[in-house]
């Protein structure tokens, strides 16, 4: 399953966090991203579709649109 599929399939923020943390580790950003929102990390990287999707999914889950 791709990272985008994992993000889209996440039904709670714990699942989403696990998927994103694994992705961040795979691109060497796990330590650098600590304390940042997914959107902040995406912006720092000059734009990142995966992290932007993860941030949107976070708000969908939190808003009950899961």
C-alpha cells in the first residue's frame, strides 16, 4: 500500500501519525519535523503533496469526515 493510500485509509489520527512518521523517516525528515505540523514541514520542504494530503486528512478525521 502506498503512503497516500495509507493516509487516505487512516480512520483515526493515530493511524495517520504512524503512516506519516514512517514516511518522514524514509525521507530523512523525522527528526527535523519534530514540533512542526504536516503543513509546516511541507512548506519547509518547498511543497510536499504527501504531507499536504496528510494535513488535510488530519482535519477530515478531526472534523468527523472520516
